[in-house]
C-alpha cells in the first residue's frame, strides 16, 4: 500500500459497532492507544473488516486542534 498520508498506524481491529449507515471501527495501535474511525457500512463490507484483523488507521488532516481543561 502506497499513499501520501504520513500518519499511518498499524494495529488490530478490536471493535466494530454497526449503525444504520455508518460503523465505528476501533483499532488498537499499541501502548494502550485506540484509534476510532467512522466508515460506511459499504466500506466495512468491501474491506472485509472484522474484529482481530490487522488494519491501518490513516490520518490525513489539514489542521490539528489541541484543548486543555
């Protein structure tokens, strides 16, 4: 897989919560870190996503927000 996004995190899918149109997919990228992505149900089916399968969380953003309490 060759893509332009530099922020690529390999991990294992630990949860898929199906909604009506979209799904929430959680990927454990190690060290206690979970990345959650919202993807279409069609993408879940096309990519054959399932719990336990290795996958990449790929982040491409034009801005990053930081907040404090």
